[in-house]
C-alpha cells in the first residue's frame, strides 16, 4: 500500500528546495565575487590599457601625417608602415578591452567602448585610402619633373634659339628670325609657368582651364618654329633642329607631369589628413576619454579613494 504525501509535506519539500537554491546561489556569489584589491587591480589593468590605446592612436596619427608630408617615396613608405603598426596595436588593445569588459565592465564602459569601436572602424577605413595616396607622391614627382628635366629641355631650346638669332644677325631676315624665335621662347616659358599651378590645383575644372591655356601656347610654339625653317641658313639649321628636338622632349615630359598632377595623391592625402582624418581621430580620442572616465568612476565596495582632510586626526 502506497502512502501519498499530503499538502503539508509538499509545501515543506518545496520550501526546502528553495532554501537549498538560495544557499547555493549565496555560496556561488561569495565564491566568485572579487575582493576590493582584486577589483582595484582589474580597474588598474583597464586604465593602463586605455592609456596604451590612446598612445598608440596618437602614434598612428603622427606617423600618418609624416607619411603625407614626407618628400621621398622611401620616407613616405617608412612612416606609412609605422602608422599601420600603431593602428594594429590599437586594434589589439580594443579586443583586449572587450574581453576585460565582458566580465568586469559596467554598462557605461561598454557603451564607451562601442562608441570607440564605431569611430575606430572609420579611422581605419580612412587610413587605408589615405596612406595608399601618401606613398604614391604623384604631385612631388610632377614637381621634380617640372623643375628638373622639363626645365632643362626648355633651357636647351632657349640656348639654341639665342644662337640662331645671333648667327643670323646680318641676314636680311634677321628681324623676322628674332621675332619668331622670341615668340617661341615666350610661349614655351608660359607653358612652363602654368605647370606648377596645375600640380598644386585640386579642382579638375581649373586643371582643364590651365591645360587649355597650355594647348594655346603650344600651338604658338609650333607655329613659330615652323616659321623659322625657311628663313634659317643651311649651315645654321643645327640650332633650329636642337630647338625643335628640345621642345619635343619638353612636350613629352609635360605630358607625364600632367598625368601625375591629375592623380593628385599628395594634394588629396593632405586634404583628407586635415579634414576627415583629423575629425575621426578626435572622435576616437573622445570615446577613449569617456571610457577612461567611466572606469575611474566605477565604485568598489570597501575601497576609499580619498585621503582624509586632516591626517593628524586619524
């Protein structure tokens, strides 16, 4: 014969189960709860990590600016590599912070880290484009061509035309030769004067206008050089040939300069660095400052952060 438990028995069993559960939770709570010293150590680790992240973020930003301002490909690449290493260290710190906050962080700390994560993702995206532009140095290469080989070619042309005028000073066509030579020299120099503004220009429309002016002056140079051909004595043709070949070389270099100038990597990277990159860097630093303050504000039971007003009264 089976004896069925009564209502009172069931209630006592339920009460006992609840009591046992409460005891187990209490034991688990006191077993896992950190001591004040452990909590202080955890806070110190998080604050130290934030400082490392802020330092690495600043290092990445400074290296990026150096890459943008460097005047050689080697230096630009060196600074760009340094920027990428520092950025990777920030990302490593961000992941470590996420792990720490998963167990020890407050809601405010997690929210600040989330804000930083969002801003830092934009930081990395901008950096990828910016550093790729910075190491190309197309504007600097264009300047180097303009004030190097291009200038040398025009100097050779100018010298050859000057000799041509001098050698034909007694010729019946001396006046016309001088006017045509001077016209070619002047038009060529005007083209040269427009190269630097083109390299520095950011607007495609303004570059189009500058190139239109160059094309007009280029037509004048060819017209004047062609006009000299029937006027020059056969024994002085070598000066005209030198002038023509020098200008042809200049025109080829000018084409290279305009292609490099159109890429505008130095101008674009500098604009990005001074605008978008600066703003997102500030956003990242603000988020880290908020995270740092949230960690500092986290209360710890049993810990006193303040010194007594009058230590002698202790």
